[in-house]
């Protein structure tokens, strides 16, 4: 396998950590010596140990003289664990290949500099675009103070998510629904609005065999705390961490009742229209360490986020069916009058899932 193949393997390992390593980046590492893979590692749940440490431990003495393919610049600062750049040097790694530097101010090229000062050959740029996408949420939190937002939609080919009477089970097939659970497992948190809780009473957990421990943190947008205490996201808040995003100075009795159920309340300022300021809400989620949020709300929440310019990715499941213009659209109206104002996206991938198609898009 060539350099590119080994780096692609490191990136695949990094993706294993998505959804479970926040606030840290997800990093994969492959150690290769004389054409043999002698160690592999990826960032562990909670962000530690780091991928390089895991790979070095598996390689042991075989790491001496090996090449390390690392999906992100090795860290060079002391936190709860020693610097990975120092660990690579101490293990006798001869060469390190990375796709991109880590924009974290505590690293930002200093990891590369430390390796080179120790006589380790460092090459930068291999599979850079793919590496940017893997940690797009981590980078966005560093640069803009908020997590990456993925809007998940499941619709007919004509963009309807339900019939005129609100019936939506099931527009997509079983395999597509399982794939949606896998999306949950790769995100730090899943978000819905209070109307979806009241209407559907979802659990918002990952219910794939063997992945129940990968259920994301649940966030509910409930500006006036109208969700009933009997809702499953409230009743099971002590089993799966659940945050409610609400306006300040809400009803004191409702606040206390939710807190007693184990719900954590995040109070944010209101817009002039007395709605939750979504920019402030996502900044607060970023401050708390979230890097990737999957939004599964209805058409109204989708419209609010698109209007605010807060949708970074679309994960759109298309079913091979039509409902027609009297159905409920995936996105409610959000005040566009000119085509030039419409949010534009570019396709990242197209995946066949049973009879359905998953299209993943990135905002331009």
C-alpha cells in the first residue's frame, strides 16, 4: 500500500471517533515499518487517549524507525495527557505524514516544528481535503465558536416529509432508518424542536445492535418549556443526557420540574421576535464543547436554521415516492424573495440505502 492508502486508512480510523471524542478532534494513526502495518490507533471516547498514543502502544518496539500516518498534526502541549509529538519522538518514529496542521492555537504548526527539531522527517498535505472534512466540526468550533450543524431530512422525491394530515410513517425504508441511527452515533448531539417532541415523542437514541452506548446527547429547542414531563426525552433524561434550550426568565415551576427530572437547561437571549436566538444557542453549545450537531426537527426548525445561515451539511434521504403539493414540505417558508438569496449546497456523496438514496451536501 502506498502513502495515500495508509493515510486513507488513518482517516477511516479517525472517523470511528466522531460523536464520542468531543471537545477533542477525532484522530487516526497508522504506523508502517518496512511495508508492514505495526500499529493502529484512534482517539478514544472522551477524547483520550489520543490516536498516536494508541498506535504506539500497539506497536511497542516495532515503532522504532517506522513512518506514522496521522490524520491531524500531532499535539505538542500538555493537557491531561503528554504531547503526542513527544511520544512519537521518544518511540523513535523516523517519518511523520500529516494532511493538515491543527488550527488549535496550542498546536498550529508547533507540533510539526518539534518533530523536525528532533530530526523526524515531516510531510504535509496528503489527503488534505478529506482530513478537513473529518474534523470540520472541531475546526468550526475553533474558528467560529459553534459546532457544525447537519440537517437531516427524510422526504419523498418531491420534497414532502408527510401527507396533508401529517402521516409520515414510513416514507423511507428500514435500511434508511438504520442508516439514520448511524448518523446519530457519529454526532455529539441530536437536536429537535418542542413541536416534534409533542407530536412524535421520540427517544433520539442510537438503537443499532452494539451501538446503544453511542447515543448522542439530546438537545431540545423549547423556548417556553411546553414539552410535557411525560415525554420520553424528559422521563429518561437521567439515562441519556438531555439539554433544553430555552429563553431566560421562563416559568419557575416548569424550570424546577424539568431540573428535577434530570434535564439541563440552557438559557439564551431572545430575538426581537421573542424567539430563541439560534446564533447565541449554538455559540453556547460550542462553549460547552460540542463540535457536531445533527438536527432532526421538523420543517419549521429547518427553515429557522436555513434562514439564519446555520446549516453546514444536509443529510437528505430521498424515497422513491411522490406525495404532491398538498403534503407537508421538508422546509417551511423562510422569507426568500430572490433566487440569488437561496442557500447553495454542493454534493459530497450519494449512497444507495435499500430503495432509498442518501445524499450528503455541504454548504458552499
